[in-house]
C-alpha cells in the first residue's frame, strides 16, 4: 500500500511538472497588450486546469507522517502555490469580463473590411447601370455576346443581380458577425465560470493542506 501511495505522489509531481512546462510555453513570448492573446491564453489555462488540480491532489494524498523532512518543505511551498493559483484563476475571471467587448469590436472591423469593398462594388454597379444610356447597355450586351434580349430588360436583370449580390453579402456579413459574437461570449462565459470554479478548488486545496504548512 505504501509503494502504491508513493506512485500516486510520483505521478502527481509529474503532472505538476508538465503543468509548469505548459505555463512557460503559454506565456512565452508574452503579448500582454493584445486582448486576443490575453483571452486565448487565459482560456488555455482554464481548459488545462484539471491537470494541476489532479497533480496537487495526488501529491498531497495521505498524511504527512510518512513524508521525509525534505518533502515536507516542498509540500509547504506547494500548499502556498495552490493558494496563489487560486488567486490567479480568480484574476482570470476579470480577463473574461473585460476583453470580449474589445475583441468583438475588432472582429466586427475585420468582417467589415472583408465584406465592405464587395458591397460597395455591388452598389457602384447598380448606380452605373441606373445612369447607363441605351447605347451603353447595347454595347455591354455586344461585349458579353448577349442577343435576342431587349436592352432595358437586360439592364433590369443586371441591376437585380447586383442588388441580390449586395443583399447576400450584407446578410453574410451580419451572420458572420453574429456567429463570431456568439462564440466569443459563449467561450467567455464558459471559461469565466471554469476559472471561478478552479479558483475555489485551489483555495480549498490550500485550506485542506494546513498540515503541510
């Protein structure tokens, strides 16, 4: 039984070491001025929070009676690290509260930049067709090898196609904005609640390991 408990602790230390590697990898290179980096990095911490939690539980499993003095020093440090981790995850809740509006604005600007030129082009085509004389329409028909069609009918058809294209592009832009906004706030709520729960669990681990301090 003792060797099995030692295995528990060994695995726990391994999980905490892997967590350290993840933390270093996530924050290097740092981009603290980027809301997107803050949001995604904080979300990554929440998504991987189960690993350090399990690691702490395994390391602290069983009492201190069978521990060597050197390990008790390590456990004392880890107990305080659990408290700091809890505070850290509580701080992440703030990140999920303040960054989504900024990220949503940035996302909308990107979508606008993507669709606006095409929407403007469709509007421009409608305006040009509206001012076009019959001779110009006939020329356009000739260049496109269109025969057997009244110029005004052809003009109306082109204007309708341009108007449809404008409407479709506007709808696509609205749907893209709506989808990205929903996904953003959905993740913010999910990760925010996850950070809150994780913070409480870390504080609970700290409170339950008073014997190590």
